[in-house]
């Protein structure tokens, strides 16, 4: 009976050992799988971080480019406004010069007309003297 008990205990012990080994193997496999999943997740995380950094740099470059374009546009607008003011001033100066020339021409025409009127008056006076 003792012998049978020892054998039964040995068999139970062996069976328990096999079960424990099988459980240990299963746990090791699960652990390896979890480690592989963790590595895969870490790689994906690093790839996402890299993408975000790349997007940040790209956005920064686009922002700098946008600022440069705005600065350029502002420069050209200011340049165009300055040229417009200069052209308006030139047109105003030309108009003033033409007005002054017209005034001189009117003054000259008035002087000529007054001179002609004076000559006519002198001729009339001379004719009246002759008639008298």
C-alpha cells in the first residue's frame, strides 16, 4: 500500500510537474508575444513621433515661406503706392505748369488785344481829326 501510495504520489507529482512546465511554457510564450507587441507598439510610436516632428518642421517652413510672401507683398504694395504718389505729384506739377503757361498765353493775348484796341482808338481819333 505504501508502495502504491508512493507511486501514486510520484505520478501525481510528475503530472503536476508536467502541468507546471506546460503552464510555464504557455506563460513564456505569452510573455514573448507581449514583448513583441510592445516592440511593435514602440516602433509605431516612434514613427508617429517622427511624422509629427516632420509635420511641425514642414508647418514651420510653410509659415516662414508665408511670412516671406507677405513681407514681399507688403514691399511691392508700398513700392506701388510710392510710385503712384510720385506719378500723381508729377501730373499735378505738369498740370500746374500747363495752367501757368495758359495764364501767360491769356495775359499775352489780352495785352495784344489791348494793344490792338489802342491802335484802333488811335486810328479812329486820327480819322476824326482828318474829317474835322
